[in-house]
C-alpha cells in the first residue's frame, strides 16, 4: 500500500520538470521611448517568420519572440561560449524610432508578438516572407512582403501593403483624411472592410478575378474602364511577373548558398568572431499593373484615395460589421 501511494508522487516529481520545460514562455523585452507622449515609429526587418503587432494604451513597446535577443557573448552553464545562435534578433531605439531586426542564419524563422502604443506607425520589410497581422493601430502602415498573408484589423491610418503571394484582409474603423490607401497582391484575394459612411475615391483592378461589393449602387457609384491593347498588356504583365519571380528565386538561392558557406566556415574556423549571417534576398519590385478589369468610382461622394490591384484573385469591398 505504501509503495502504491508513493508511485504517483514519484511520477509527479519526474514529470514536473518536463512539463515546466515545455510550458516556458518567451520573456518579453520592454523598449522605452525617448518621448512617450509622442507617436512612435516601429521598423521591422524580419526575413522569415510570423509578425503580430497590437496597439493598446501604453507608453512603451513590448517584444515577445521565439527568437532570443542577441547578446555580445554569453557563457552556458557547461562553460561553452555562445558565439552564434540559430535565430536571434536585435533592437534599438532613438528619438521614438524603434528598429527590430532578425537574422536568418540557417534559414530559420521566428514568431514576433509586439505591443505598441495605438498611435504608432509601422514599417515592415519581410524579404523571404511572413504572415503579418496588425491590430488596433491609428498610425500609418507600410508593409512589403514576399510571401504570406497580411491582415489588418481595427486600423485607421494611411496604408501601403504589397505582397507577391498572399491574401490581404484589411478592416478599417475609419478612413484617414488626406492619406491614401494602396493594396497590391500578385497572387491572392484582396478584401477591404470599410464603415458604411466612409467617403472615398476607389480604383480597383484585377487581371484574373472578380470585383465584388455589398455596398448599394447609390452609395458606391462605379464605372468600368476599358483598356486598349488589353491582350498585349497582359502578355507584358505576365512577362514582368515571371521576371520578378526569377529574381526572387535567384536571390533566395544565393542567400541559402551563403548560409551554407557560413555554417561550413563556422565548423572549421576558430576565433572570437562568428561568421556573418547570410544577407536576405532583395525583395523584387511588384510590376506595375495595367489592363485587366478596372472599376473606378466614388463611395458616399468621394474622399480618401483607395487603390487595389491583384493579378490573380478577387477584390471584395464590404461594409464593416461588428467583429
């Protein structure tokens, strides 16, 4: 009987450390702002991973990531010095401009959960591609993404979003005055959700897709434009798209080769300086789109300039509902 009673205790003592290790949560890093009362700018360069940014009533920036903040040098409990880790990130703040950079040694990715003041403007450059979610931000948004979905929720600032492969889903609580909105995807649906009383000038273009809306005709007044030489323009766009993909593939191949060389060098060269991480591929410019189905018009008489373009995918403009 005594041994039977001790068995659960022994199991608990053995399994507890395992559960504790599996439930370790990343430790948030807090970044103080030089002027907490003024809007901040957050710049992220994340070659690969998932990025979530949420605005709230706070005066600093909190970063929580599956990657480790980079340190000059650290010593493990077994006495070995860490001179290069698989995935890490660095951050810096100056005059309310916060920069977060992640290295991609070995091609690894990481998750980033960032909490910022609501008025923060966000600039994201993802060279290999990431899924990006931004929520409750009134500052301006600038996203350049190679591959991955982009989701905006409860935003109200100016926006420029470009992705080569991925859907764009943007929900606005209000439209900014005097600031344009632009959304471009080479391959993917673009969904815009706007308040029913929004005032905007719209221009919507898709090469292979449908343009849809649930706004009534007397609210969103549109006309369909025709383009001369449409088929020749489609051929030119397809050629430009293929060239952009070739550039991206070539740049990615070079980055992978450089990563392999760096890892090989790390195994045969000893010293205090770790090999430099591979440079991420340069994000190719999205070709300008002409031709296709083009719809322009005014929403509630006109106002904020909105442009949406996709090569392969639908464009949907819906009335905002409670989410």
